[in-house]
């Protein structure tokens, strides 16, 4: 673990890329014979998404959806669509690509929205998962790279008030934890 005064590295770029490769291989195997649509949840999942889809060996398609719920280090529970689905999900096998599942409220909102738009099937892959923080029932994180307790993390797409997304690694903010 390397650190500066502001943050400590939790997962290096190399560790992330290895996990992304493994997830890509699993999804390729599980979706053999299908042509899933990979749905990037903006903005946080964008870096993970770009790396993950290049590790999947399937005839996939890309779609994008933007929501926001966080302010600082807290989920407001007030979820807003910042960018509606770029294209229709009707009758498609959708793989939702999330940056992190914390309370699960965002994911619940996304899944309900996709169901209302008549997606054929919905699976979820998240870079990070905080199972101890979940506040909703009946949501399933089918694939994830790393499990966290209740740390607030930044980097590789994840932000603190829009800062630090560009870091190539995942880090814990020292001043907040
Ligand atoms: P949830 O609705 O509480 O599951 O939160 C999901 C969203 O909150 C994620 O997509 C992130 O954008 C944000 N979030 C949750 N935990 C963190 C964190 O540790 N760092 C940065 N963003 C986070």
C-alpha cells in the first residue's frame, strides 16, 4: 500500500487490470452464444467499462445511462437521471456496469428503470461492492472485482465531489476515514 498525505492506495493499476481480465473471461464464458448490451453507468463506471468491454470476446453492443445520488461521501438517496438511455433496451440482454454498489439504492433504481423499459434480462457487474452497506432487498451483484467494508474510495473513475477520477489506481481518502 503506497500513500500520500491525502490518500492511501488500496488496489494498484496492475491489480485492477488482472481482475478486469478475469471478469471479462467469466462474462465471455457465461454469455456464450449471446450478444449482450453493456450498459455503462456514468460517470463513475466509465474507466472500468472501457477496460472491461475490451476483455469480453462476444459480439456486444454499448449503451450509456447517467444517474447521480452522492454528495461528498454520502448517498443522498435522491436519485436523478443525468443522462437518459442513449438507445432502447427493449428485448435485450443487458449487463449493467457499475463502479460501486454501496447502499444499493442506485442499482435498485437502475434495475426498475430497465424493467420498465422492457429489457429481456438484466445482470450486474460492479468494480466494487460494499455488501455490509446494502439497504435494499432483492438486488443481485452478479460479478464484482473487489469487496470493501465501509471505506470511501476514489480513483479509476470514482470521485470525491468530482475530483480524483483520473487516478489509475483505487485509493482510500485518509482525511475522511
Ligand atoms: P448506492 O446507491 O449507495 O449504492 O451508491 C452508488 C453510487 O454512489 C456509486 O455509483 C458511486 O457513484 C457512489 N459511491 C458509493 N460509494 C462510493 C465511494 O466509496 N467512493 C465514491 N463514490 C461512491
